[in-house]
């Protein structure tokens, strides 16, 4: 279910507005999915699925990232194994860089949140 929905609302993002909050494709997907489930594991995974990549990207660009914001994101995730699995699946294409996924997996392991 989440694989089908997670990026389906990119076409509904209003391009001239900031792509954050309710105008972000992942939040739009979450809102849609809320009509079918109350499972916070699924809803949060859809909503936050791109955050690890964007955090890694900022780290690569600037050499730092907002660790407190990252920790708040981690705290919101009810099922770290599900979330990591989905991030891995979403980034599994040969066209995508595997480094952000390795970095995120390492961050979760450092915190003893996944095996």
C-alpha cells in the first residue's frame, strides 16, 4: 500500500508555493492514506520517507545537519524496521545513490534502533 501511495501526489504539489507541510507530496500522500487507515506506522513512513535522504544531502553539502531535528524525526517513527525497509526499497534503483541509505542505516544502528 505505501509503495503505491508514497510518491503519487507529486503532481498535486503547488509549484509556486514552498514544498513543505501540507504542500509536500509526502504529506499529501499521508492525508490520502488517512482515509484508509489509522496505522501510524504506515502513515508516518509515507510522510517522512524522503527525510533521511534530505538530511544526508544537507550533510554532504554543508558538512553538518540539524541533529536535534533529526532526533525529533527518529522519535516520531513508531516502527524503525519498517521505516528503514521502506527507505531501502524506495532507494533500491540502480539510478539512485546507495550512500544516503547506508548512512541512515548506520545512524539507526548507532542508536540501537535496528539490527
